[in-house]
C-alpha cells in the first residue's frame, strides 16, 4: 500500500492507497485531521494507520522548507524527519516534499473538469508552469519543462517582499510594517491571516464603517473563524468593508501570480490552488485578478495570453504525493483515475 499525505498548518489529509490487480490505485482509507490538535505528526500517523498496515512507500507534502529530507513546518511546532518516518513505517521508500511541490505534481494529474480557466485570452502553449496556493499561508512552486515533461521545483516564494502597486497598497504596507517591522512578506496579505490584516487595515484607513458582525465576532463560541466570516460577507456583498477586503485580496493575489509567472517564464500556464480560491470564484472571475496579473508594463502582451486556471479538487496535493513513486507513464496515467 502507498501512503500519501498533505500536511498543512490548519489540517492534515492522509490517504492510504491499495493497488488493484489491473494496476489501478484504490483509495482504501482517507481522513482529515486538525493539525493544531496534535503535538507531533507521528501522533496523527498512529491515529490513522491500521495496526496491520503494510506500507510499501509513503510521500508527504509539508507546508515548510524541506532540507536534507527534514522539515520544520512553517505554521506548526512539528519537526518531520524522513529517517524517523522510515523507521516508523517500516520502509525505505519515504519522501518529504514541500507542500507546493506536491501540489504542483498533483496539478498534472487533474482532469479538465477540475480546472477553471480565468483568462478569456488564454492560448495553449508549452513551457514552464507557475503554481500558487493561498490557504493558511502562501505557497509557490514551479513546474520546469525539460523538453519532455514537467519537473517540480519547490520554492519559498510566498515569503518574498510585498511590493505595493497603488496608493492604497502603499498605505497597506505602512500598516503592515507596524505589525511586522522586520519584514513584510506576500504571505501577510495573500493568505487566511491576510484576510484579517486587510480588514483591520481598511478599518484604520476609514474605508467604510466597521462591520458589526465582525466587530462582535466571538471566536470562542462561533463556528468557523473571523477571516471566513469576512470572506463570506465580502463575497456576498453584504458589507462594504468586507466587500473591499475581497476585492483587494483578489487584486493582490493576481499581482503576485503575475510576478511568479514572470520569474518562471510560465508560458505553459499558471495554476491556482489552496483552500481560499474556490471560495472566491465569482470574485476571481470578475476581472480584477487578471487585470492585476497582466499589469506588468511592457510584458502585458506576454501575460495576456497565459492560461490561468483554478484547481477545484482539494485532494490535489495528495494526488501529487501519490504520483511521486510512479515509475512509468502508464502508472502515472492510472493516478489520473484517482482524481
């Protein structure tokens, strides 16, 4: 059996796959865990795996930098080590990937019905692909085209400097510097925490009256969280301040997607993953995302034809982790059937 996992700051998804006689992979068991509820990743493995599990290989996408097959998770107090997992699982076939590296590989496994095109001017082209995902944090990766197939490259690009492009964004940067005087990264605005930062900034900037529902939000007793409430009110147009949060978030997301597309020369397209994008589909399709994506001066003509697709399948990183040990094209094709 193959064990595949997506280890994030908010939740961890584990899937156990069994090979059938025809070579197709069947998901035998899958479970989502609240990451913050566990002191160690090994505790989740214990809760998930049956006692008689015979694991032939395991691959995990982890939200954090993987160096020498060890990862200190960015938004969790977990240190995950491949050597420890090999001993725990009883197999040498264990691999840690950056979560966006796994997601990037999973994007190649998705059928077209799991992808939504944002660019009406998109033209099919061969080349590198950029991958971004806003969720608990902001992840970025690249799929490098080697002339025959795409190869994943992990990055920590989400922690690069936030670069404002408008007068409003200039004021936003000044606001964020009061919170993070050492460094203001893109993750501080394009992520779950970013939703809250944008709301607080717009309150201070006197964009509109404070939203009563948000100001009286009781985190201890309410379902969901404050950022989800802001997003829901904004996407529904129920509150002017929250609506502006969503508009500004989409604008910033599009600008950073364009930045990564330029840095990787992503003529092959851009994939948008993560948990936030599917909740903002109507806002992403309204035009602000693509306007900011293409607003790169002399490079507008290049970006205006780049495909930009939102992944709608939340299991994309797990599919990427499952595909890591696929050795043949035929086996990779069969993973498509797990999507």
